[in-house]
C-alpha cells in the first residue's frame, strides 16, 4: 500500500530505514540501525532533496518517487551533502530522469564527478540568485561547510520555514513507525543516539557547527528535515538547543571514569576513586573498561559529562594500546573544556601514567590533582593516594 508521509505543504518524506548495517562509516556501531532521510517536493516544479544510501532499496525508493510524481518529470535534484549514505541513489535517479538539473555548489560538483563521472546538467547555487521558485515553495541555499564535509550546505524553504539541514541535527537509530518528533519518545530512545551521532560524526567540527548555528539566528524554523533521525515539527528548538550545547562543550555535572586494566589492579583503583567521589555527593558517575566498550560510546560519554578520569596500566613501557587509541582520538577531535584526573598502575616498569601526562599536556584540559601511579597490587595504604584526586574532582563538580 502506498502511503504519503506529508511534512507540510507539498513536501513529503521518502526515506528508508537500514537495520542491516552493523557499522556506520564502517567504524561506528549501529545496534539501533539508522534512517536515511530523503524528501520530495511536488509543486509546480518538482525537486528531491538528498537521496539515500544504495543498499538494496533502490528499486522501492525509485518506485516511491514515481508514485509521488504520478508521471510528471523531476525538475531538480538538490544535493546538500555528497557522502554516499545520501548520494547513493543519485545515478539511479539521473538514469530514470536524464533531464533533471542537479543543484549543488562547486565543491559538490567536484566530488560528484569523482564518484559518478557526472558533469552535465549542473546548476550551481551561486547562479540561482535569491531563491529557487518551485511555485508554492521557494528555496534558499546556505553554505555550512565542515558539518561534516567541505561541500555541506542546507536548503531553506521560505514559504513554510522548513530547514533541510543535511547531517546537522541528525541521529543514529531507525524510525520505527514514528517519523516526527511528536510521534516518538525522544528522551527514552533518540537522545543518547543523537549525542553519540553528534560526538562521533560532527564533534570534531564544533566551531563550524557554531558558525552554522549563527546563520540561523533570527531565522524562523518550523520544521527541521535532517538526513538521519526524526523530522522535527513540534519542537525544532529542542534539537537546535542540543546541538548548540554540545558544540559549546556544555556538559552535565558528572564524571566518566575510563580505565585500561590487564589483571584488575587499575580497575580496582577506578572503583575506589568512584566510591570516594560518590561519598562526596556526586551521583552521576559512570565507569568504562576501554577494552570492552567501543570507542564510539566512550566519545559520547566525554560529551555527556564535564569530568573525565583516565586510568591506564603500563604496557611494554607505554600506555595500554586501547587507551592510547582513545586518547589519540580525543586529541584528533580537539575536545575542550573538561576536568581531568589521571591514575594507573605498573608491575615492573611504568609507562601508562607517563603517557597519560603527555596526553594531558597536549589536550589542555584542567587537571584537578596530581596523577597517581601505584606499583603492584593496590593496598589500603596505596589506595589512600586516590583520595586527593576524588576529593578534588568532586569539589570542582560541586
């Protein structure tokens, strides 16, 4: 049965859910799947805004386009973002509608040529003027580079105040029946998925996210149509506020303790520090083993909490490899404004804490107390070295 999912006016959702893919970008886990959102505008002239990933849904996707068009030509294909989870069906559409004009920017077209060899029927946004007039709907195009590729832009409908935002305001997680924000339980299911999506995919470009948000100042936005996650029609301000908060590195008053331990000594220190922090009245405390928890979730927790405590055993005179990988990723993403504590243990030669201190110097976070390194198995006397760190961190959070 053909069901039209109307956003507003003459705009329809024609996205798909992907429950088969295990890893987004072949790195980030997808236990809840992911949605690829695509939109079609059936006005005096017709347009598609972004396509989907080509993963076996091409036939049904094209069929739905045909059902919406009802024999009419497709006039425009708007590409806000060229990453293949959104441009995977571009060639399929062009083969079906060879006269369609492709709207993008100069960087879009370079990638389009490199991916698909497409160099004709291109309409640069710089040549369009103030608006693209479809009839009832009138579109503007706004460059928002590095959210999270250099060609990324947004499309804004000035008639119904719809923001087609590409990857901005997106989320992991499939759309299980509910397409719109007022049809879902956002806090129970999507908020963690959205924070993990933001921190993993967009987080490196927080400064560019802030620049994009400033372009929205004073612009009425009644609908946000991103390329992943729910469509926002009841409370679009909420997702804008979340992206603003996360891109400013604002976080909850809690602590994420992340450790690497081979034989339990460093893990025991993590538990001790957590207990002492709890005794100081801090309730938001989470402990993670970097060998068990995928780095995707560790990154998300970094964005969630203000304080971070890292612990590593020594490994061949260095930091434990998975902790080293995590620290390298944090430096790469240039995460800012965190409170930091460091600890670790060793058996015959140090290295874990020494390299954590190098990380601390590189990342520039505020270290709340001296780093702690225990030789051998922790004892009651050795544990007391952790008290100063726990007390200092709790004091900062309070």
